[in-house]
C-alpha cells in the first residue's frame, strides 16, 4: 500500500523533477564562463562566510562585525563551505543550481494542489519558471534572494499543510520558515505579515483558537530576528547598520516597480502614466481576488490564495520601504520574489474557464490562450538567450566578469602588495573590489552624509587611495574634494585605475 502511494506521488511530480534537473543544468551552463556573478553585497556575504570558518566569527572583508545584513545567508554559505571544503564563490553555481532546482520542484508541488490545475497547465507554468529571465537574473548571482525566493514557496506549501491539519506543530513549521526568511532578508517581515493576515481572515478558526495561533505564529516567526538584533547590539552600536532616509518619492517607486513588471510581461515601459497605471491595476486585481476569496471558505483555503496574499504584502512592503528608506533603486532583484506569485495569480483560473466552455467559444479561447503562451514564452527565451550570449562571452556582470578578472589595477594589488609603505592607511572607492579581486584590505571612501568619517580621513598624516575609474559612486566624497583639502600625488597609473598618495593639509571643508 505504502509503495503504491509513494509510486503515485513520484509519478505525479515526475514533470516537476524533470524541470528541476533542466533548471539546474541551465544555471551551470549560464555561469560556465566565469562562475557565479558577484556584486558588492555578494562580497559581504562571501567574506562573512570565509571569516566564519577562518576566524570563528561573522566578519566582513575589513574584519568588522557583520551587521548590515541578516546573518542566515552567510551562515548558510559558511556551513556549505565548511562541509564541502570548497570556497563559496567556486561552489556558487552548484549552490544556486540546486536552489533553483528545489524552487522549480516546490512550485510543481504547489501547482499540483490547485483546484483547477491539470498536467498541461502545470507543465506550461514550470516551463515559464525554468526559463524566466527574472529568475535567471537572480540565480546567476550569489545573492540572498536565491534562498529567500525558495523559502517563499516553501512557506506557501507549509501554510497549506497547516490549513489541512490545523495543528500547532504545522503552524510552528510555518513560523520557523518565516523566522529563517526574516534572518535571510529583512524583507522576511512579509512572511510574518502574510501569515498573520491569512490567519486573521480565516473564517474556519474559532476566535479563541485564532488568537492563540496568531500569538504563537507571530512570536515564533520573529524570534530569530530578535536574536539577530541582540547579537548586533552586543557587538556594534547599531541594530541593522547605517540606514539613510528615502530620497525617492512614492510615484517614482511605483514607476520603477511597474517597469520591472512591464519587462516581465514584455510590454512597453516608456510612458510613466501607463507603467504606473498598469502596476496599480494589477495590484488592485490581485487585491480584489483575495478579498473575494475571504467570503468563500474553499477559495480562501487554497494554495492560489496564499500566493495572492504574499503578492499583496510584498508589493506594499517593497514600495513602502523604498520610499521611507534609501537604498538601490527598485529593480528586478528586489521584486523577483513576486514573479511566481504574479504568474500563478494571473493564470490559475484559466484551466477552469477553458473546461467550462464549449463549441466555438472554447476553440477561440484555446487559440487565444495558445497565442498568448507562445508570444510570452518566445519573449522569455529571447531575453534569456540575449543574457546568455553576454554571459558566455564576458561573464556575468559583476566582479567575476572579464573586465574585473583581467583588471590591471587588481592584478598589481595581487602581485605588489609590498608597494605600499607600512603604516599608511589604504582607502579605495571600491573597497570590495580591492578585497575580492586584489586580495587587499582597504577602507571605503566615506560618504557625504558621514562627516565624522570624512574628518577621520583628513586627520590621517598620509594615506594611499586606490581609485577604479569604472566606479562612479556619487554618494562618496569626490576626487575634487581630495584635491581641495590634500596634496594628491599619483603613484601608479593603469588602464582601469590609479593609485594616489594622499597627504591631507589644514584646509577646511567649503
């Protein structure tokens, strides 16, 4: 009996397994030229993982306490590195490939539980996911989003299990996944909010039981974050590192959010009114669907509805936090966790509608749906192929692409570290690059908003500045200010950068 059930389950998810293997292989092919992509955030994660194994503590590339990001992703990389004895960067393609494969398989399991799902619909959606430019953009990089997106689908699956069992143990499993997501990215607060919202509007729970479950889920899901914040407080003077107030308005953030949605859907994104209108329209449609499901117990307690709830909460969070706090402009990386929920929410009703149609109406609908599928998939394949061509020839954009791997400045740092006089402080406008590509520890040039750091620099008697011309960070103090307040002498010059000797003088800031 058990063997029969196991065989049926394996057969039911065989398509998911096949697409998972395809996704794993595609990530390996995509990262074949120079390995996984590395950004400044990636270097923070990698350095913390390396230092965890070499120094027994989570430290960044300058051996300072790792507090700017939650701790789980570097811990995750560090444990894998410790067990495999392979550096996280070298293991990156395989880590991301496995995470992507797990994501596809979990999506297949989730889609299999949909009310109107059938095998053809499942295969089509898995094909969309396995060849998604949005997900390829994320899973080709060493980013915490690779783990976060997988956790979001696992959260949906475990919440469905909780609804079926309504037990405390299943609820605590949901809370544990939310807690892990919260210390993977601070955006994990959306898991907590989604869970609380789903519990609150669940009409099948008695109020007394609902209050208990709300308390248990809320307290357990924030437990690991509280531990993370206590740790940060004990080892530094900041809970989450320096944070700056937002400088981008709400309408602009909606526009940037909408541009990514337009890129996913392959529609024009030139007119701001259209882009904002489309993104607001899609958001409102999902809100209406979720609200409608509240009054239907069967529809509310469905996997599809959980994806819609996560889409609503995460959209509000990412646009809100981008408005209130200052960080990188909203792009595909930040809203990639919404790709699967949006894809599911916009399509899960289609199989049911097609089944209920008959005659010429059904033929017309089938032709229309087939045309949309072909057009959408063609645009996806075209984008992925264009991304692959660039990655195949130059590597994935970042600190592992050819321009950085062959950097003359970085090569000089690797081979001539003794060129710097002892006791002289080393600064750089790309401290992460000097660490990752040049094997040299430097201090990042201070930002304009940090007057104490600026004064600290100018109190140095003498220092070296490693300057990469490709980096144009307007938040950092400029070369013009350095010339204004210090004697600047070029020591070495390369094709992509320069090394200066800086001797601050007594001039004051203008």
